[in-house]
C-alpha cells in the first residue's frame, strides 16, 4: 500500500495473511496508487522478524510517549573489522504495558521492518505507532516535522495550538469552530509542518489523537500559539529565542541522535523566521477564541 503524507511517499507492505490495509483506517484519504516510483519510507510488516542479537545492540533509553513506553536500542555491527552504526531497534508498548511492536530501522529510517504483537487492536495500534515514528525521523532532514498540536484552518491559513495534554488545545480549536466563521478542523493532535521554498506549510495527517480527523489537506501556516491557562484572555508574540524554546519540545524528535535533532532544530528555526509564535493566556470561553483569532490573523503583536 502506498500513502502520501504531507507530499512524502510511504510504502507499507504486509507479509502475513491476516494483515491488510484495514489496520490503517485513518490512512484511507492518504492512499494512492503504487506506480513503482521511489518512496521516502518503506516499511515491511513481518511477524517472523526477530530482535537484533544482543551483541549487536545496546539500550539507549526508555521513552514515555504518553501512550506507553518505548525501548530504544542503538544497533552496531562489525563491518570490515570495525564496529559501526547500523540503525535502531525499538520495542513499543501500549499504555497497559503490553508489547505491541518490534521495529528495526536502518540509519536513515528509509528501510524499516516490524513485527506486531497481541490481539488485532494491539497490532493495529502498534503499526500506527511504527509508521508515525519512522515517518517523523525519515522526513526530519527534509525540513519536515510532526508537531504535537491541534490545528484549525481559517480563511485559507492554518493556526496551530500547542500545550501539555489537558491544557486546552482541543477546547481552543473547538471554540474557533463554534465562534469564528470560516473555520474548519484540520487535525487535533499531530499535524505535519514542512518548509517549502522558504515558506511554512502545515498538513493534516493520519494521526489525530482521540479526535477522528484524518484529512489529506494543506494550508500555509498562519501562526502557532502556546496555550496557558489564565484568569483573563490575552495574546502576546514571542521573541525568536523564546519561540524556538517553545516549539522544539513540541516536535517529534530523537535528542540522542544528533543528526535528526539538528534537522528538527533547523526546521523550527525556519518556521519562526516566517511564522509568528504566541503565548495565548486564556479561559475556555468564546472570548479566548476571539482574542486568539484577532491577534494571530493580524500576524503581528508586540514581542515579549
């Protein structure tokens, strides 16, 4: 199966009979015909896959994704008498601690193999997690990043809201949909940002958290706001250094991989060169959406 996500081509191949595209229901609008052209990311699903030998891997860390723990291993192999980096191994667990996927990826995340575990629902969750992880890291050198945000479109531009889970991203977007005419939901958890010809664009993706919004759409990025709960509504534009500090942690990245982390930093730098970033102090009410839309659509504001 071939998918185009933010204009990057991803192929997923199944080697086991029980597995098919039904496991990827959120990917339907991103599916396209496979004409044999080159793809950026090629993932093979094969439950016969076994972990890399212990002598060829070492644990980097355990990562809490918010939906479960993931063990990350660096793979190193003996090549021409020298031990060289040869990719990564991941063991992905769900929120209940069940292992749902084994993933082995090459150094650039272009060729990846995974095995799925558990019942059908666990396997589907594991496969979605594998593709999102591989996609985030394969696209990083191409001025692309997955950002943890809720995304609304208004007057042709995309406006993203980021914050810690439970702070009010979805509420803010919901208020735009209710009270700001011309608004529609693009994604509610993990949209994709790309820098193309020096301009920032934001896309819907197959990953949208608890809200089923899987739209294959694109818009110029009009602004990004970090939501902070407050007793009154106000918006302030951030200085570039503060905007960078705000946005980089919201991107899916690997701090332990210098190359990928640097690429994500370069993408964030390009984003803030062309896109205003704000602090939005707000209540969960209609007025907060009015304040946010007025300030972000104006595209300016005093920097703090």
